[in-house]
C-alpha cells in the first residue's frame, strides 16, 4: 500500500515548522522531528524525508535511505500520535543497518513521543 498524497509534507514551510517548533528525537541511523497538529480534529499523520549528500552520500545511497525511511513510516505510522507532521532525516549508518533494526529504532523513538517531554 502506497502513502496517499495528503500524507506527504510538500511545502518548505512545513519542513521548517517541524524543525523549529517540533520535538527532536535521535538515534544513530536517523533523526526524527515530530510536530503535533494544533487542530485536535485532524488525525492525519504526514511525513517528509530528508537525506543530504554530506550525511548519506551519493544519489544512490540517498534514494535508498529515503525509500527505507518512507517504508518504516508506512508500516509503523500507527505508533505515532494521531495528527501531526513527521520529519525523518537520514544519517550515514541508516543504509548499513538491517531493515528490522531500523524498524525497532523507529518504534523506540515513537514510544518516546508518547512520554511527556523534559523541557
């Protein structure tokens, strides 16, 4: 099952808002930014994926990293709180880890989102 078009972050302003106002969680394979929607009636979760040349490598490695992160989101989006924007930023280690490990790390970070933040 593919992600629906409305599940993608498209505008630069959405990416910026997630980074500036969202909550950041990190692991060694990727960084997760979560910005909950202020509208409590919205249950849609949207995702944006970033893989830079400096962090991941050439185009082949960047595309693989982005495919893996989109697939993790697709399979485990129900672990996220309803309604919000998710930004996933790939790191170099992402492509070296088995996919099951990436899934475990995503689930761990999602469980931390449910916990209250320590501001």
